């Protein structure tokens, strides 16, 4: 449990009075999250508790980069010794159904994210499923995946509705699983998590790729693989495996 007196020595709070701290309604698998109330504003405090296959300061680094592109909240401080990440608090709402405008704006934001150049870990989906008992559908999807050229970019990899805030601008939260992956993983992620119809999927893909032709067969394969990744997460079989 984080207490206010533990935070008073951080210089970022020198000009503020720390008033109250409480757990947020949403809690992740790899961290415990708090809202800190001060005399001037609010902050998000994340205590990293779970084991993920990236370095502890990875989320701070990626979030700092994505904030400069107006994609995420500003990461203010990472205390490696105490595994604490402090970031700005941003207002917004979580949506579980998307309008055509939401889909267009989200496609634009994903495109901006995927254009960021960063040297970081790579998600190896074949290695991920290496030790998982594979049924026929998963085996076919992994075999089909070999037919498509890899298109590696910086991906978020966990774009569920609770990790996306909609307000005047869309902001993406919780970057602990971000790494290099095929862009179709994030696109499939959106399709599954928001239960997009076929028409909405076409809207997403056309807005994302603009004048390029989307590969819907590849999207279908990644939708299957994403569901299996989610299954292993939910069963706590493993976290996201990344490699150099």
C-alpha cells in the first residue's frame, strides 16, 4: 500500500500539498494503480507488481515518447528502486461501442503510433505459443501467418476499452506491453475488443491504410491469434514474451 508520506520526498511535488491517495477502480495484472490528490491537481501512481517480459523502466520510456506525439498521458517520474511510475491524470471516458467518427479518429491515432521509430523489444508470436497446447484452429492460424510478410512497428498490444480514453482527443493508457509487433496485431485487437461489425472493420481499415489496400485475410488470421493470446493472459499462463 502506498502512503502519502512515501511520496513527499519526490521533487515534482515540492510546490504542492499532498492531500489524499486512493486505489483506482481499474486495476491491471502487472501493477497496482492509485489516484493522488494534491492541492493543485491529480496524478496517477502505478506500483509495478507483476512480472512482465520487459525492463521495469520500459513503460516510462515508451510513454514519454508517445506523449510527445499526443498519444498518451505525460509520464513524470519513474522510481526504479521502488518500482513506481508517476504520470499526469487525464480526464476522459471509456467507450465500449464506437461511432464512425470514433473509428476514424482511432485509426488516425494508431497510424501515428505505428509511425514512431524506436529500438525496443520484439514480440515473437511463434515463440509465444511454443509451449502452449495448440488446438487445430490455432495450428492453422500459425501456419497461415507464414503466408504474410511481417510488417513490424511499435504496437501497444493491449488496446482494450479500459486502456483508451475518449475526450476532445483520444489518449491511450498502460504501455507495459508495448513493443515491436506486426501492425495487424493492434488492428485485430481493436476489432475484437470493440466487437466491430464487418462494416466497421472496413471503416477502420480504410481509414488506417488510406490509399493502400488492406489485407483482410491477414486481419482475420490475427483476430484468431489475438483471441488465443487473450485466452492465455486470462488463464495466467504467461505474459507477453518479447525478445531483443
